[in-house]
């Protein structure tokens, strides 16, 4: 058979893009070579619908061991009593939970997408806003921090069946305990989507949602630094409160309801090659080295937020508790789109992002989102962060000058040269 050239050449090109540039997309990271290697194995050939030791196909003994290892390591990492490692992504994990615990038309209360929330928490263009009835909570305009009082008022007046904590662009920690009090008062389930801060939570550097939230969803590829994928957890299994049933009509423990939300509810065969990579990533995340990495992610994010504030940038909430920050570019006379496009010419990658109370469309936006998980994996520390902020400032001030972008690109490529991708270190 003729060897494939085109695709592998393109993969090589992408490898160099990742290696030469400064990666500041808050949801991206660099997985280890072991994580990447596991995804390119014969495990992709295997069908394994069902759960370990309860499959619909023969020949599952090996993948049973692999999936059970992933489950056991995830339980240890987060202190969870129950885990399902099969969701193909964070969006799939959220879809599975909602299918399992809601009926079409039920009300959900999520964090407003335009204030930092996620598409799958009730956006009208997503399944979550089409199948269910979404209402939202916001940040306070003066502080950029979630308005828990208003959240409680909205929960009391709207009586949602599910309240969702979690965001894709929020730089502050969450008060899961307060949200559980609100959920209990209104008879709602509380779900935390920790896709972004999962690694920092596993490393005990942020509040722990597991003792307070009924259900936790996450991705495995952001701060957790594993393969692209999702996962659902419960700190403690519990009897489902509303007489929910599995497809076989049995009213059961929540674990069975959630398992059925994944399969057969929303997915078919699990991706056992990705589940193997998850098992490896969870093993890596259980090491002291990963905890040190997460500490540095936070230090780098703090250093960066302070440096931007010192240069007169409007950082939402004036700083960060986690791995990311949102910057309102209006005070610098730029849109998010202009900033993103100017920076990518200098090999600095980040994304335009709506900021709270934005007056631009999602295609333009007034802000940019920045995160430190990926550059911290490369080995960058505080002194490099200050250099990067200076380079970003230079490009943005001179965003109409291509010569500045060219010269900053050379600086960026020189800065990144000594730092391997994590996957080259092993
Ligand atoms: N697309 C992810 C992010 O960038 O935050 C969320 O799904």
C-alpha cells in the first residue's frame, strides 16, 4: 500500500508550530510521550461497549484491566467513590449527565457563557439549551466575581432541577459549599464541571468540589495534562432522588443512572486507546512532580496577571486564583479578535473571548483569555512570564506594524528553543 505522506507532513508541521511558539490557550497542554504513545496503539481496534467485566463483546479481558486501572487511579487522584472514564470529551460527559438526570424541558441553572461559562451549560445553540430550559447566573460588574446572592435568588425563583458550577473563562475559585446549600434548599442537584481546573483540584491547590457536589464532570486534557477526553465522578454514590430509572426501568443508585447516561444513553463503544492514555495520565498526576507542576502553573498565572495589571491592562477581577485570566482589551482600544490576530503573527497563541458585559459579538469579542498550563509544562518560570508579557504588550501596542510582529516572532522562537515539548522529555 502506498505510504501516507500528506497527513504525516502536516502532523510534522503542527509539531513545529507547537514547539516554536508560546502556547497560551488556557484549555491546552502538552501530554507526555507515554500518554501520546498509548493513543496510537492496537487498543483503537477494540469494541468494548459496557463496563469492565460487564461487556457486550468478547475478548475484553485486557481492556477490562486497562479501564479498571484508569477508574482506580482516577478514584485515588480525586478521592472519588465512583468514576466513569468513558466520556469522549467534556461536552459528552455533560450530555451524559443531563440525559441521565433530566427530562427534556427541565430547568437548568448555569454560569452565563458571556460571563465565562461553557457552551454545554445551557447555551441556546447547544443541546443543553435546546433540550432543557436554561437560566443563568452572572458575575458582579464591580468585582468580576460570581454573584452568589443573585444565584441564590434565581435558584429560589426558577427552581431548576440542576445547578451547574464551572466555567471555561473564570479566574477565581468556586464556593461549592455555598452552592450546595442553595441546591439543597431548592431541591436541585449540583454538578461541578471542573474541566479547566481539574489538575489544580487534584493537587489540592483549589477548593475541592467532591465533598459538596452531587456529580462532577471534567476533561482530562487541560490542567490534568492527559489525553483529549472526559470523565464523570461522584465523591459519594447516592440513591437517586427523583425515582430516575436506567433504560431497563429500574430505579437504582445514581452510579447506575450515570453509567447508563454514558452508554447506551449518549455513546457507543468506549475509546480504549484513550482510556489507556487516561490511566497513564492519572498515574502521572499522582506523582509529586505533577503537584510541583500545578504549583508553578498558579505562580506563573499570578505573575502574568500582576504584570498585565502593572502595564495598565484591565484584568477581570484584577487577578487569578487558578491557571487563567481574562483581559478586557477595550481600555487598550482593541477588540479580542484584533489582539488574537496580531499575536498569532508573532507565534503567540491565545483566544479572543467574551468578557462580562461585552458589547461585541462572540466572533469579535472585547477580550482575550490567557492560561499558563501549556507553557509551564514546557518549563517556563516567572522570569520568562515577564518576558512574554513584555512581548505581548509590544505586539499589541504596535498591532498595525508587521515589522514588530516579525521581530517579536524571532524573540519568541529563540525563547522557546531550549524548552522541549513534555513528550520529548521521557
Ligand atoms: N473549548 C474549551 C475551552 O477552550 O475552554 C472548552 O470546551
